[in-house]
C-alpha cells in the first residue's frame, strides 16, 4: 500500500516511483532513481503546499515527465482544517478525475491523483508548467493580461452555461449549498481578528461596509444563485493561479491552476472575484467596464452568438448589476483567510492585505452598498 507523505519534504524516490506506477506513467521496469525538491508557491497557496520535483529515472521512461509539481494539503493545522471543512482537497481530486482534461480551458495534466477521505490524505502530481509566464498578484494583473484571462474564463463559463450535465457533478457544490453558505458564519467569526490584523489598511468606510456585508452574506449568495444561469465557476480565479503562454494558440494561452474551490453557480461571481482581487485599484477602475463587457461578449461567442449580441437568458445590463453586487461577496476571502488562517510568511500577509484593500475599495467605488438596503 502506498504510504502518503504528510509534507512535500517527506517525499522519497520510492514514493514517486509507486505513485507514477499507480498513475500508469511508468511500468514496473522503471523507477525514480533520484529527484530534486524545490518548494514553490510560497505566500501563494493558503490551504495547500506545493513543490517542484525534477526527476531522474532508472530504466525506460519514454513519455514520463522530467518535472512535476506535487500538491498536498497545508502543513498548518488551522489552514488544513479549513480545507477539510470545505472539502477543498477532495473537490480538486474529483475535478481532475472527472472533468479536468475535458474542459475547453487549459489545465495542468494530472499524473497521480490520490484522495482518501477516511484517512484524510490527498495528493496530486501535476504537469510542471514552469516555462509559462506568471504574474505577481500583489503587483497586479495588467489590462491586457486581464483580458486574456477573462477570455479563457468565458470559454469555461460558456461551455457549461445552463448545461444539464451540471446535475451530474454532485461533488461540486452549488454556490448556495450549505457548505458555501457556512462561509457567512466564518466571515463573522473571523471579523474581529481580521480587523485587528488588516484593519489598519482599510478606511472607516470599508470597515463599516464589512460589518454590514457579514450580516447578510448568506442572503446574497442565495439571491445571486437564484437570479442567474448556472455554470462551472473556478472559485479562486486570481493572478497567482494563472499562467500565460503567448506562443500557444488563443485557446491555450492561459493555463488555470488550483481548482479546489470550484462550484456550480453564477459566472459573474468569478469575474468579480478576479477583477476585484487581482487588478490594481486604479487599473480596475479605468478598465473594468470594458473588461466585463469583453467577458460577456466572449460568453456570447462561445454560445454561438456574435459580439454585441445579448444572451436571451442573461442580458448584459443584468450581468453588470450582478457584477456590482457580487463584489460584496468577494470580501469574504481576505476576511476569512486573514482572520482564521496562518498566512505562513510575509508575502502571504502582503497578499491578504492587498486583496482586502482591492475588494472593499471596489465595492465602495461601484456603489455596491445599494444592494444591502
């Protein structure tokens, strides 16, 4: 039986050999002779740990990857508890098992996929996309890259737009399922510590807004889900989870990582999260109307229409209204992360502060408070 390491540092050549054999990547005549281990994603992933592995094989290894990314649950108990509570680890395992390779959006190839909910062990060996271009989320995604990212997101949304096949993904919760609604209580519990840790970076207006949002968070999710078409949402579509390949075809120019928080819900929630967490405040303010419209046109095109057309079940005016309201919900991410989890390092703390500043300022600038009346 394959023994699952608890941290990426505990990985051995024997473990990698067994994992790759289990995944059908190498046969019994081939083994991993040695490897190099490099932690990655420091200050990027809050509920997971990542490492890049460079492998050397003994035996015939035709088609076996020289490099892999190992993904495991967080080594921090409080962070891992959050991941377990929301089924993030199981959810991503099911994603790669059932639909990851079938989507129109580019995702890393999965070579080994382990999940044992009873033992609480999970792990993935994924394609190493080191050669692609990353963008520092703290610095902010520029308007051109944001447009590329939203075009990829629109293909995902359009592919699953009101699809009957959504009902078969019972392991992927709806936005209004109890597991997601429970984030409202986490918001309220995390709020005092969030204010203590991050409040210095926010205006009095932002603090007052957060006090109001947390009291009606569940109602916002329920209403938003009821009023919009359903599709697959990434759930954590942000700069640190995107890689860009300008030499690829248009369909493959953006690779999307980290599917732990995927859910079935209104597509516009992904758009609001991305623009209000990953784009600098001033860049977002100047470009967001055009970017949201470009995303909408790309969904229309994926559904067989032409730019400028309207979706029969979701007019652009409605989508823009929902965008403004969805911005309020994006404040839950920095609040719960800063108020209930260990950011692990200085970069993680900087990221959480930046996410909070961007989310609350977007809600204020867009006049989203009117939806709280």
